[in-house]
C-alpha cells in the first residue's frame, strides 16, 4: 500500500508507538460484536485456488481505519496477499501485516474481508501468463524467504521492510517473474483531499511529514496490473472510485458504524466531536467533487474489457 501502512497500518504508521498501541486496542477490542445477525459466509467451495494467485480484500469491519486508505487510493482495496501452498489440505496466503510478513489459512485471510452482514469482499486474480511448476516453486521459495520481514511503517520504499503491496511486488520481482503492480509518486497519485481532507487531518502527524519524492505501491495498482487477470471479482476492478461510491459502500456494509466506533481514542487525542466529524464526512460525500474519481484511470493499468 501507499503511505506504507495498510489499514491500521496507514494510520498507525503516522503515529508514535504509544499512540499506535492505544489505537490498535480500540480497533480490535470491539470487533466481535460488530457482525450483524445472519449468515457468515465461508470460503466459496468453487474458488479455483492455486499457487501464485493474488487476493485483494476490503477490511471495513476487521480494520475500520482502512476507510482512510480506500479513500486515499480511490478504491475498495485495503489489503492484499498471495496464495502459497497447501498445509493439512488448506491453502495458505502469504501477506505482510503488522508486525511482519506471515502466512495465514485462506479461511482466516478471507475472514478479514467480511462486512457486517458476514459477506466476503474480495477479488481473486492470477498471472495473465500461467505460472509453470518451476515458476510456482521459485515464487514459493521467495515468499518463504521473506517470512518475518518487518512491516513497513515508513512513508517510502526501503530495503528493510515491506507493507502488503510491496510484499506482492517484491515477491514476484525477486522470483524473476513479471512485475505485478506499479511504483507511483505518492503526492501525485493519491487523494489527500478526499472528503475535504477530513480523514487526512484526523490521521496525519505533523511531526512525521511525508518525505519529498516518496514513492509507493497500492493494492489497487496490483489488482489492475496488466500482468494479471481477474478470476473472480466481488469488488470493483478496472476503474477508480469516487468518494461518494466508497462512502456508500461502507455505509451499506456496516463499515461506517465500525469506523465511528473505532474513532474514540483518536478523537480524544485530537479533541474532536465524533458526531460532528461523521456529519462532516457525510456532507463532504455529497459535494460535486466527491461524485467523480480524483484522477483518471491510469493508461498503464489493465484496460477495461469492451462489452
């Protein structure tokens, strides 16, 4: 991800360690009670999973702070990982999530994407050029080698740590495969003015300004890479979203309620009235500038298929 802190990662990467601990507690302490009564969806049995596939997800309930990141990138993607091998008959997903690169059972990884109704929100992709057994092995070896690499809380690419998007990009690159995702300039290619800048003003730390010339990678640039194809999409692909679309999706999925509940410690630190803040977000989502994506869909990304 850009700004090098996916979800609790984006906001927490901009805060000092003491504040991070407080926010993490707030973000996860309330989660068990958020899901609405109803069916909790399991991993679809007809998903044709295999090594080297990529899964992009939205985490509106698991990590409400990703609302900021989705708005920042004009997308519905806050986290991303790569399918590895099977262990005890269960597919494993490699991904970078605080504190480090790790692997999770596919059911645990996709559980992160559930909205308040229990529905899974994800997009499954795979390399446009199928991976041979040799290439799959090379990718697996690289991902295993990267296990334990620290999560990147910094605001620029480095050789010491990786966030989720950087992990995917570097795993494929270092395995000698086609590169997945695009390195972009953060200042130019992200929307710090989303929702009238209210979200950025809430999470930004003046003591840690964005370094000039910072570059990063986002999940949405990986999802829309010309070097991957869509296997199944439950989230938007091949286009960027407006603030209004993101806001309505989070409202429908229960993410705004989760976001509001998670604001407590941050609002207290900034002496912000939560009700007033949520009202400002709603008002900002109705302004003319909120009805269109903040930038044109990049020509270097996979172009929409003609129907």
